[in-house]
């Protein structure tokens, strides 16, 4: 029920129907993995949910305030987006840090990872700007409540065993979750 009510319409196609009765609608639920389905849908193009959100603003809301929820996997591995949204192929495959949970001792690779990460953060910023511009163009910005929440961070430093491992040195990188409310 929550999936039907909270997920964007383009992600509800694989959910079991709940409108016929309150029984048997989850009988195949053991085989359904919404997290994997979400990741698979956007693994090829993490820009898609952000672009679709911007395109949907102002579409057929019949004068009622819309509820628009966007879950974007930006900036997540692999970091292959420029701030403009242009995709690039990294010179090293797989990109360092994308297939392991930690970072090795090679400072150059760690610095490259930080740069790739920051380029992806730039795209997240750009995409948020697109959505805000569309809200403004549709005349919805002034009255809209906008909440932007980030995910946890990771540690991008040499000789880190686990990017998400929390300790005194990494807590500021990992636990600080920005939240913006307008």
C-alpha cells in the first residue's frame, strides 16, 4: 500500500495490485525486491528521476497542490556525471572505490575519486536548480513546501577500510546529513 501511495507512478508498475481486496495481493512478495528494481531502473541513467521530476512539474494537477517525491541516486557510485549532466566514461575500469568498500594507499586515486564525487555533487546541484526553475515557471514555487534531504556520506581518504565506517575521524564526513526546507 505504501509503495502505491508514495512511489512515483513510473515505479509502481511491478507492485502487486491492492485495489481488488485486502487479501492475497502480496503472495509473490518474496520474489519482489523493490530496492533492486529501483536500482536496476536507474543504474543505467541516474539522471532519469531528476529529469522526469522537472518535466512533470505543472502537468495535470487540476489546481490541487501536487505531492512530488523524487529519490535520486546522485551522487552515488559510479561517479560518471559532470555538473551539466553529461555522462563520461572513466579512464580506469572499474573506477577505484566503486567495487570495494574502502580506499587503498594510493593518494592520487583517492584524490581522483574525490574529484569525481564533487562533479556528481555538481550535477545534483544543477538538477535541483532545474526542478526549482520548473516550479517557478509553473507558478508553484512561492506556495510550495520543498524539502531536500541527503543520504549519508562516505569517507574518501587514503587507507580507509570502509567508506561508511564511523569513527572519530570520519563522523563529520559520514553522519552529517544536510536537510533543506523551504
